[in-house]
C-alpha cells in the first residue's frame, strides 16, 4: 500500500535550514500494523503529514496504492484524503457543541452525502461504527460529557466513517492515562485484524509500539 523512497523534508526558517527528514525509505503492505518511533523533534509528525497527503516532500517519492502522490493535483489529493485515509490525532479535534453522532457524520458531509437519499446509509454507517467502538449508547452526548478515552473513540469512529483503507494515528494515546491508552491501541489493533485496515501509529512510547 505504501512505498517511500529516499524521502527528505527541509524547512527554511529564515537563514536556517531544518532537515526534518533525511533519506527515509520503507514500505508497508496492505493490512499491516506498523509503529513509527522516535523522540520529540525527530520528524515523526512531518512524516505522518506526508503519508496523509497533507504535505509534500522536498525530494524523494511517495507511492500510495501505486500512485505517485507528487503527480496528483490539489483536488486529487483531497479526494485521496477523504476516501482512502482516516486520521486520528493526539488532540481529539471534536466539535464541542455537536453530538457524538454529528461529529462522526462530519466527514460524510464533505463527500456529498448530505442529501436525503444518502441519509439511510449515513445512519447505518454511523450506528455500526459507534457500536464497533463501544459508543452506541453515547451518540447523543456532547464531547464535554465524555471521558478522554471516549472522546478518542469518537475520533476513531470519525476516521472510519468514510471506510478508508489506511488509518494514520499520530500519538493517539498522548492525552490518555496508560490504561485508557492501552484500550485505544487494542481497539485500533482489533480494527486492523477484523477489518483488514492498514494501521500506522506514531509514538514515542516503546510499550505502545510493542
């Protein structure tokens, strides 16, 4: 699914060049679960932004399902992000005034599923996903009525609603205690095994990586 060749990323900060990535190469097969490890400032989030088609490398090549990402225009990149990739971040990034249900539905609005004929499919998808992440009885709650672990489950459900093939999780347990963090990783691994999702997790925690 993923092939990266000699990837570099350099940021120009005034007269200083910051080399965030220097010649990174690896491949990830469909259905694999992979941890990317490194200390803060080692370029993990930069790499994740490139894998998620949110940024482009300075040099090198990134192929996603055989397509060279550098050859895609902005519209194609947005389509890839919306349909192929699900993002889970350390910050839950939920809409505070929206219910769990509305937060999870949000990505479907961006791909043209807001009309009435699509409503049944939207309801089926969100109900199924919220049950899968253990929040079937919380769909009408708002984020401030949920624990941190529950909010991260909402974020995972939101990442899954467009039925992506790839989940990119950037420090998904960073704001959680160790027990809740383990529950979130176990959930992601279950989704990887049962649904065949390719899973890439960025972490600095060797326990999470293991």
